[in-house]
C-alpha cells in the first residue's frame, strides 16, 4: 500500500513516515520544498511529491494511487480551509482512509485551535472516506520551550519555567503519536471515531525537570511563575495568542489538564513513553534547548 504523508518536516509527520516505512508501507511525502523534505527524511526510502494545501489540485495529484493519508498542518487562520480542501482532494483522488492529527480538546474549549480542529473533523466525517482522528494531549516536546538559562551569575542556572504550580498534565511524546498514526494506516483499520492520546501518567513540571536533569550534566530546576506576570509578558510578545497560551497553564495549575487514556496501547499494543524514557531518547534535543535558551538569554 502507499500512504500520502503531509507535514514530514514536522515532529509527528516525520515519525509517521519513518514508522510506515518500518512497517513495509510505501510513503509518498507531500512537500512544498523538496530540499527541506529530503533533509527531514534523510536516508529514508520515500517518494516525494511537490504540493501545497493552497493548491488542491497538487494534493489530488500527489494522492493519486494512495490508499491512505496522514493529514496535518500548522495552526492558523487558514487551517480549516486548507485541511478540508486537502482532504476533499485526496478523497476524490481515491484515498480510502484519512488519519488526521487533531487536538485533545477539539470542540471542547474556546481556544482557536480547538474550534478549528472540530470543524475539520466534522467536514471529514461527512466525506465518503474512512477516518481516524488522533487527539493528542500536550506534547512532551513543548517542555523544551519552557527552558531558561541565567548566565549572569557565576554559576549558570538552568530552569524550566511556567505558571503551572504543582498541577499535572498527561503529556505525550510525538513519537507515540506517530506510531499510532502509522499503525492505523498500515493496518487499514479506520477508527471512524477520535482517540485521545496521552502519556502513561499525569506528571508535574518538577518531574519533568528531574527527568531532564537525570540525562544531562547541568541541574535543571522548575520555577513556578506568577500567572499574571506570565500573561503580561505573553501579551507583550504575542497579543493575539497570549490568552489561549496562558489559559493552558492555568488549566494545568488547577488540574483540568490532568487527563488519561489507554488509547496508545490499544492502537499500537505498546505503552506510551514515560517522561524518563522521553528524556533518555532526547538527550541531544534537551542539550540543544539549553543552548537555544542560553543564546536567547544572551541576546536579551
């Protein structure tokens, strides 16, 4: 079988492609930039097709001869239009199963991305195609963006900062999301429903800092920020998205982001990675995040 995979330069799309190849499926990667696509899947035996969500005819051409499709795009004002058009073009080209990367809170909250994913799910559900909507919770990879480095003191301090208090969250590794998508596509078994994907347990940010510290040399500590101060800083940097982002960590703090499911194991037959397993598998990424945070601190 052949699967059209979108978003191969991103976290989940690249893992879907890798996992499909490992399962013996043929992969056709839809890319806007051939060089970026090849670099993202370096050494992987895949076919590349130039395409653009804003040009549905290119998606249709790329989908021709494909039985399945992994659908993902960036959050934004055009997301609903782009993903819906891409799905429609793929179905018209003969795709029988679409696995869409959605969000754990699709249609359940007022966040812009929640509304967009719900609308796209509804549209695909009305098409003549098998579908599986994967609704992952908070990505473990997002913890990297919370890292800060204070290089003004004699001893460099590395922290993980957010206004989350001692709240917990069922974070999941993008690796496990990719495994779920690949398994559904390779076995040609549409869920005809959505699946909530979480890690094996709800974790605090203190636990995250401890897991990261265990695999890299410098100690990383969690700093609980003041919610009001955090939101003010967000509004200065990104007025449009500040409210939604601040609300996520407020939910972590009060406990409503502590959710759990066994869908990863149900789909793949394997337990999702713990935060400790994630850290061990991403030592280079943690060190890279420290370097990035250090550079940002120096520039500031």
